[in-house]
């Protein structure tokens, strides 16, 4: 598409392809595992890569391709690869980028699944990992070794929303010939496009804001065509294929992504301001608050601060009472849903992370994560206000 078009226009039109068979205006679901060849010669040419055309859905599917095109367009990247989940995006990218004997530098504030993969799975492949405090780019520089091949980032980080200076991280990595990867799930391409700051690979759990309605599982990797081509064999061998039906839901859902994110951003800002002034709250984590340590960097690289707010109460018992007292907020994991979700990381999303690692990442026992939905924010404030009185 034309690069001058606005983000809302691209969200609606990018990757959209009317049904070629019947002329249906909506993007079709090509729910097929295999594809018919015109002849034996046609099949041979497709398998040899001498001719364009679909072969087998694990190798590519028209509906999946529409989702890939839309996401790449929104992120401002050359290409994308749809995969079966956010963890599939993470594992495919890491295993496709490093090998035994290589070293990764990662920020210590990470999604628990990523943390588990890097601490428990990667060493089994002979991959060494160092975790650093991402608040100072010098920590990444000091952790780099001669065999460092990858710097892995999250910004905002999960769950404490730590902000990383993306331009500084990308500049450091490029000066050393190191690939950079970021999980951009919390921000979405509406609020932040890491490629514009020099980041090489951008990942998403499409389960979250891209889908937006809590009814699908998916993931996506976006990067230059060269990097996607490099990762593609690993993707094929791992078999992390996204369902065409879920791609259809993503193509449909992403058309409203800019509108939904505006509501998520606005509601989260107002809720964070309310919580910051509440006597029962010790601390609030939200990049949109001037009191937040990463606020100034977030202002420079984000156009919106996202829909996740974290608050800290005195201890685990008070956290439990808040969780049990809410009525409008749904007590569950995940984020990015149109409805508000509330969770307790220490006992839910980060339960498999060691207490020492949780403490190092700033995840206290009293930390509560709220994935703010698009309801009337006054109702959410009333619900949390009542719960905090408990």
C-alpha cells in the first residue's frame, strides 16, 4: 500500500483480498490443508520454488497470507510470518536466529513463557543466556560477549511495563553485528513500531490486541524479507502453523485495532490516575503517568501508552481480597480483550518463575495486573474502588 496512508486506513485495507471465486467482499477463509495443481509440471515447479503458488497450508495459505500482509503493513516491515501462538513466534525466532554455542542477552522483565524458554529450554540446545536490567542500555553493553548473536527485548515489559530505549538498543546491537528482537504485544503497532527505531524483528502474541476479543490463539513474526526467509525453515520444521480460520478472525479484528486501542489507551490512563491517588495502593505502574520511571522515553517512542495497568498493594492477602472483590473485571489471565481482565502475576502468569527471578524483575507478591478493556471507564473505576475497600 501507499506509505502516506494513515494507520486507520491501512488497518482497514492492507492485506484485504475479495473472494476471487464468487466476488464476496469479505476476505475468504481458505480452510484447506492442500491445494490442487494444474499439472505434474505445475506441482514440480511449485515444489522447486520456480513458480508461485500454494502447496500445503503448513507452507502457506491465502488467508494466513492476508493476515501477514496486514500486520507487516501496520508495523512498517517488509514481510511477516503467521504462526500458531505467541510462544510459537518466540521459539521460532530464537531457534531460527541462534545455535549451540551462541549467546543471548535478554531483559529480565519478560513474559513468563519467554523466561521459562530462555532459562530452561535454551540451555538444553547449548544456548547461553544473560539477563539484564533494561533500564540502562549500558547493562546490555556490559553483558555482550564475543558469541552474542541476539538481544531480546520487551517494551513495555510484562508485567511491570518497564520501558526500553529502542533506538539506543538497536544502535548498540547494529554496532556489534547483533540481531535485535522485541515482543511488541503490549504496545501493538498502533502505539509503537519498533522497526522505525532500528529493531530487526518484531513479535506479537496475536491472541491479545490483534485478535482483540479473547476468542483465538495466534502469533506473528515480522521483519525484513531476508530475515523471514532465514526463519522460515525453522518454522516449517517446528510445524507451528496458524489456523486459516484464526487468520480470518485476525484480519477481521485488526480492521478495528486503531479504534479499540484508542479506547484501551484512554481508559487505562484514567484508571491509572485514579489508582495512583488511592490510599490502599502503594504504587502504580503505567507508562502514561509522569511518575513512571520510563515515562519520558515512552513519550518519545510511543503514540499511546497501552491498555495494561499494574498496581501494588501491601501484601499477597490484600491482593487476594481485591481479586475476589471485583465484579466487572474478569478474574483471568491474558490481555487485549475488549473486556477488562485482572490477574495476580505471582500466583498466575508468573507462578512458574522462581521467587528470586520474580523479585529481580520487580514482581512482588502484592502486584496486580489489570488489562483494561473498552467498557465505560467510570464503571471500571467504581469496580476497582469497591474492591480496594475490601
